C-alpha cells in the first residue's frame, strides 16, 4: 500500500536516502540469546568495527575488524578460534549494490578465495586435533564458493543494506518486497519474511525509520525438519514464529547514523532465539 503523502510531508521526506561519507566507521554490537527447554542454552555478545568506503557506480568496500567476544560460552571457545581465522578471508569485501541498495554481488571473490586457500593451510592444525573440525572446514569451503549468495543472506549485511527507501511509480511505499534470510534454528534452511516501514523527520535533523516484519511462509515450510530434529527432544508441536523490528536513524546529511534491530525466531515455548543488532556511526 502506497504511503499517502501531502505536499508538506513530501517536502519533509525529500532527501531520505542512503548516503555515505567518503569514509564511514561503524561500531557493531551483536547480542544473542538461545534457549532450549527450561534453561538458558547460550548467550553471546560480539563486537566488531566496519569501515565503509563508497566507490563509483554503487561500489562499496567494507573493511571489518576481527570479532571481539564480550560474552560467550567457554565450551565454544575452540570453534570461536576457528571462526576468527576463517573470518580473515572476508576482512575486506568489495560489493556492488543493486538499484534498491541491497547487495547484488561481491566483486572481489577471487581475492576472498585466495585468502581462504591460505587460511585452510593453517587450519590443518585444528583438523589434526579433532576430526570433526574437518567437516566444519569443508562446510566453509562451500560457503566461500557461494559467497554472493551467502553475503546476500547474511542478516548483518541485510540490515545495513536494507532496501530503504522503497519506491514504486516515483512514490514512497511502506511495504518492502519479500526477502530471504537463513534460519538460525534450522541451520542451512532459508526463510522468507515480509516487512513494512514508516519514515518521519527528526526534530534535530535527518530521518527516523521504524520497521517491522514477520515470516512470509508460516510453519509448514519447517514441519518435516522439526519432526526429524527437534520434536522428540522438546516434546511439543511446532508453533513457528519469526518477527523482526528495527529503528534506523539518519543524520542531517542523510547518512545512516544508528540502527537498533531485533530478531526473534521461535519453534515453541521451549526453544527460541533472540538477537539484537546495534550499529552506530562513529563521530566524524
């Protein structure tokens, strides 16, 4: 449904768009909570920093720092060490944005694959320590060979490169086309979600966007997977829910200044996952 804008509102929203400084530095904090049964399964808090460098013709380079684990399950430490090594392959990503400002493709794929090839040599140590790590590394081998798809489905990249503003026929629309992401509770499975947003002018200058969304497919998509993997353990039927909500703040230069984004995926009352993304532009 198209937003009904009068001339005053149209003037207010002029300039609402994605803009970038020549060098934008963002601090990212990701806090997640996973519960299984009646107790906490895992709570994690991760920080990292991004430097976003826009180029010509919708090209953008993203330089990311190593992730810092503020809070994490100690038993997962060996996997975090491996993930830290693996992430070095994508510490510099060069992407091409589509016309709606979402990521169309990764343009430095060859560089990423070259880095990954070198990193795998170092990971041989972990393979010799524990055979199961070999499977883990093979999974990422496939991930890097499908890097366009996996960056497009990565939720952090989806948040920063959300298709805002959305236009149709020259007018703002509040309903965003259905998007696809990866499920957290059903690893490897895709989910589809629809979302809507409203935009308003901030008194201090710039714009505020409030966004909400939910699953687009219902529970039937996951019923067979749930039956095979979870039903016996949880002892409850699947009552799948997925929703997201976010608030974007743009400064007076129409540059993305801050995002607070929540996502919740729930199988039933015994198992759910909540994640909060807080992304903030460092002072220029």
